[in-house]
C-alpha cells in the first residue's frame, strides 16, 4: 500500500472535531424542545435513547461497508446525514427533536469507521498515541461546541425563547463545513472487495439481533482471545458514561438550576481540562504502563466521583471539584480500551470489529438511557448511583485475568 498523504490524520481529526462540536453545541438547548411536556427529563432521555439505540444496527452496517468500499464514502454519508438531521431541528418542536435523534443516530456509527481509519493510518508504535489524540479531540469538541453556543448567545444577547433557533443555525453551518472536510479526506483503506446486497441484508439481520452479535463476537474471540473481554469492559464503561448525556437534564432541572449559558461554561471547563490531561497521559504515559492495571485503578478511583455528583445539591463549586477528579480518573479509560482493541484487529476485519464494538456500545447506551430516565423520574439524584455501579463493574472486569486484555 502506498504511503498515505500527510494531511490524512489532520483531516480525520478535523472531521471528528467538527462532528463533536455540532452535537455538543446543540446539547445545552435541547431542554427547550421538551420543556412543555410532562416529565421533560424523561423525554430528553427517550431522545438520547433513540439516538444511541439505532446505532445497534447502523454501526456494524457502516463498519462492514467501510471494509468493503472504503472509509471515505462512509465519512461523506455521515457528514451529509448530520447536516440533514440538524435541519430537522428547525423549528423548535418536540416531534422534530425525536425525528432528529433517530436520523442523526443512523449515521453516527461513523465513529467505528473513524477508529478504523486512524488505525489504518497509524504505525503500530504510534497507535495508542493517535487513538489517545482522538480522545483529546473529542474532548476538545465538547469544549468548543458549548463555547461557540455560549459566545453566540452572549454576543448577540439572544432572548431565552430564541436561543435554540440561533444555536441550531450555528450547528447547520458547521455541519456543512464537515461535508467539505469529508470530501477532501483521502481514502485510508485500499483492500476493498465490495459488499453484495445479500451480504448487507445478512449484516442488517445480524445487527438487530443481540444474540447474533454475541455469537459473532465470540467467533472473533475464538481466533483472537481477549477481544470479548475488551468489548465487555467497554460495554460496562458505556453504561457508566451515560452520565455525559444525563448532565444537561440534571444541571438544568435539578437544584443546580443552570441555564444554557451556565451549562456551556461548565462544559468548556470540563472539556478544556480533559484535553490537557488526555494529551499528557496518552503522549507520555499510555505506552509505558500496564494498560489493564491502569484501567482497574482509574475505574476504582472514579467510582466515588460519579456517586458524588448526586450529592452536590446546589453547590456549583462542588460540581467543578468533582469534574476535575473525573478528568483525572475515568475520563482517561476510553482511549486505553480502544488501543487494546485496535491491536487485535487486522486490515481485513478492522471495520467489522470496531462496528461490533460500537453496536454493543449502542445497545449499552440505549439500556443505560432507559435506566437513568426511569430513575430520574423518581429522583434526579438516583441515576448517579447507577453510573457509579457500572464503573465499579469496569474495574471488576478489567481485574479478572481470565480472557483479560493483554497489556503491553
């Protein structure tokens, strides 16, 4: 395979960054879409569940298409899909919010393709570093999205009733930029054999059946022991990181009573700190440590942090202290698991394995959204106990030595 152009990784990172910025920018105004409904926190959770749940079948399908036809067409499809999905958010109506969650989720499976493309373009000795940078890029997107929304609302002094409309227009402009970035991206996967229609139908049938997904994962694990353990640990982590999606309804509807501007500033702090810590950790430490043991300790130390979020009451100072501890512990785990999984893939099955992994993450995200949505109806603090239990399960799974992910 000829060397890839030097612009490949920067363009990949730029595409990921803008995609995250688009989603993060609209996050603080999503409560406006369901504010007139009874139990708005429940309906926000339903929308999140729809967005993540459809990835159960879209992620493996897009991963398989990426293996068959290349990564670039999937990025273009996903960028156009995000643009059209955000167009559905005008005007501000609850029904359009749910339509957006489904349509955007269908093409959000591109993150399996993104990790495959980064692995395609990375030398083995730089794989952890490059996937760690992806994690930092995602964190940066969570900073820039709310920051852009907050600056727009502040600079233009937008009245509360029009904030959602202005932010959605900003998201549409950024989504259009991402279409151009996808068109400029070089292809990273040269070993393409196409995919027949019958294969796609079979892939779709497999993708919507959790038992079939498990059988496929077990088959991969039989030829490459350790894959299943990594994916299960990733599932437990996804169950715990459902709190990312719960933060907006919790901050706006709990005793904290944070408005869109305050939520934007909070995510700016969260993301900025996460970027710096992820960059330092993955640049200087991730390749030099026992990754499995690091996951155990980071998850164990992060468990009381998640439980603590439910106890902040009205104290925004306590919230900022906890999010600092969050960035030092559980926020560092994702890249370690992705690096361990990437090392067990090959050029021929990379998209399929990352697609399977994202499908299980989609199932876990859908499940955890149903759980925290139901618990939030009883008490807005209860979901944090659930998230803490799931993170404790990450520590337990990573600590088990049978079929455990190997460390470098």
